[in-house]
């Protein structure tokens, strides 16, 4: 397999499954939040990735992204943490932790009978405010019975500006201060800090964005910024409804979503293979040959 193949569809056929909350006494136990799950159909035991959506977005907007990741041999669980929310993300952090705890007893009942979750190989990722929530989980903002082994922030955002963080604040502005206990990767968008128009703030403002999150990561960590793509360019091409239409209006976007979506999926696969499965070949290849990525990279940094 060529290193560039991580940016293509993998060799697993993927089912996109849904699981809804039920009564507290349901058996098997139902999830605490609605779930969208991308799972390989082929028999096997697969690592897991909990993927947390961005502010006021639907988990379904990430369908193409999570299916692509799953096609490379991962089970991706994307909860709908809320439908409407204010600036405080405390409840989202609790909901993400509750979903993580549900995986032990509930996930296997949702998956195809020949597909088994490897609960000891678990990563957590989040986009935008979901990235903030993922970092909060990794930093112990809520306790979970399962242990995460890898953390991914996809254009994470911690508020409106430095000094205007939303509760609970994650960034401390002390370099290399995050006590994560796991490998971390931060993916940034080059256009996220640019206003689309004078009426709206940038979607990933300086002072609370990807650069600030990476500045506080400790080794091992890596950092990639896609130069000509925006904060929402990893979403599905067709995002439906009022929320979906808004994703094309509120943020500065690149020319198309597909290249950024392919990049995010591929680099997540490379990172998960490295720090969940112990295969560093793909992440090393991207570091040494960044031209294999489907987007131009403005920043590539590794803390080893």
C-alpha cells in the first residue's frame, strides 16, 4: 500500500448505523445520546474513534468523513450531543463522557454480529467546539471508565477571542502545559481565522484556535494546517436543512470540500495507525513527503 492511499477510500465496506436513546431500563442498554456509527462490515476486531461534532452542527454532516475513516479499519462513533446549546459546553463534556462509558456495554449490540470493538484501543476527536470538548475529556474534565490513547482536534476553537473563552476554558496560554497522557494531533484550517463578511466573526479566531491548542500540547504531538481551506470544509458536500445551508454562509470556505475532507480523513487514519496500532509508516511518510496530501500544507510540526 502506498502512503498516499490513506487519502483514498480504504478496503473495508462500511455500514452507517444509527442508535437512539431509550428508557433507562432498556436491555441491551441504549446510548445516552443519538449516535451515528460508521462500522466496517467485514469480520474482525477494530479500534474505536469517538468523534464530536462542532457547535450547532449535526453529526450527520460528517457522514462522508467518518465513513472514509471507517473504510480503513476503524469504528467511528459520532454522538449528537445537543440540538441547541448556549456558550457553556459543560453539559457536552458530560454527555461525551457518558457516551464513552456506554461503549463498554452497549456498542457491541449495535454492530454487525461479526464486528467486535477493541475497547482498549480508543481515540477521541472533535471538530470546532467539539475539539474543545475532546481536549476537555483528555484533560480529565469528566471521568470515563475507558481510557483514551489518542486525541485529535480538528480546527478546535475555545471561544470568541483570547479573554473571551467559553466555559469551561481549556487554553491556559502556558506553552506545553497540557497534561494529556496521550499523543495529540491538531489539524488547522488556513482560512478559519478570516472573516467571510463584516457581519460575522471568523469561525476559528486567532487566540483561541488550532495554533493555540498546539502551542500547549506536549510530546508526542503533531500539527498540520491546510493552507487554502476553511473551518467547515471537512463536512459533507450536501448538508441539509437550515443548519446545513448555513455551513456554506458563515465561514470563509475553500473552493471545494472534498480535498479538505479527504485530507482530514487520511491524516486521522495515519495518526490512529501510529498511536493506536503502532504503525508509524504513514505519519512518517506525510512528514517527509507532504506533497502526498490532497491539500497544500502551510504548517507541519512534530513534537517527538
